[in-house]
C-alpha cells in the first residue's frame, strides 16, 4: 500500500530506555537537591542582606556572608565535579606520570586534609595509616603515577569514608603488595586484564566503619548516573560522583578499583596500581 494511503493509526510513541543515563529520575532528583540547597542559601541570605543591611550588626552581616560563602563553595564543588567527569569522558585530562612513593603521598594527602584551614577538612577524624612489612622498602613502594590525579583519587576515597562513617570511628588506610592467589581472588565483575595481574602491584585499601553499601550496588557505585540506592547518599549530601572520578583516574594508571562492604558495619575500597619497577 502506498505510504500516502495507509490508514491512520495510533500516534507513534517514542520509546526511551529506562537505562538512559540522563533520564534516571532518582539521580536527577539528587542533582536537583544538591544544586537547589546551596542556591537557596545564597539567594535567601543575599536578599536578607540587601533588605536589612542597615539594621544588622557587623557580626550578623559577617555570619550571613559566611553562609553565602559556604553555599557558593558547595555549589562550585558540584559543578566542578560534573565538569571533571565531562573532561575525563572527552579524553581531555592530561596524564603526566613519574615515579612516586605511594606511602609518602598518602601521608601528605592525609596531613593536608586534616589541616584546620582546609575548607573540607576532616581535622578531628582519626586516620590510621599502615604500611605492611612487604612494602617497607622505599624503592618497592614506587608507582609510576600522575601525582595530581593520584592526590584527587585519595582525596575522594578518604572524604567518602569520612562522610559515611560515624564519629569518632577511625579510617584505616593500608599500603601493601597485592599477590594474586586462589585465596585472594578478585571480584568476578572486574574482568581484570591478565596483563595487569602479571605485573607487581601495589594495593591501597581505605576502610571505614560506616553504613555500608548494599551488595547489589557494589558493581555499579563507580558508574555515573546508575541506578544505585541514592537514599543513603542524599542523607549525607553528595552524588557519589567522586567514585566515578576515582574509576577514571585508576583506569588512566592501568590499575583496578573495587569495593567490599558489610551493611551496617564497614566498607573497604581497594585500589591496585602497577609498581614502578615494571616500567
């Protein structure tokens, strides 16, 4: 039958996959929450200052300005995270590796995060760093890495452990070697490249004593905009985008990252990075 003479039918309905990233209603709700809250703070306190600045004391004005600055920082943080993910996915992130002592870098990042003058400091949180006996020789702690990217990786993982752990429980960071063995298997969903596992690897483990992650979500927590349980994430603020950035950073270093967790007890994030001796 000629196309022009086909009988009219029901209007076509465009089928949109429920897995389409940007149509994940729950994730979009979380994003809206993360953007609206600081924006409301900035708008509300700015309006208050404009209307009543002559009636407010210097101390009151300063407190309002502090709240505006805090809201601006939070808004900037979310936007920067989204921008960073876009740059990783467009392959626009430069990668400049050189030999780095993993233990020294971990200690340096922890000290920086615990400084009182840092805007997102965790100064009161106990962070215990353990370097295993196997990794006590400095030359064997070397990895070929981009220092700036690795600092961001550690920052996101430590901050994540801090956000999801009750005070005053400590965060445990362990630096050791990873030795593949039947008694030490990798999670099946990693599909690890055999070439990666055939070289000497350094392992970083960051363990908290927090709320834990549902087992069904462990495979997806590093994926952007995926259908994971975001209720717990919203309770402590954040979109979990830091873990997506961690995945991209580890991939650039030809390493592996995964998580293990027990609900209501703890979560442990594992990062495997090739040691410098192989380069």
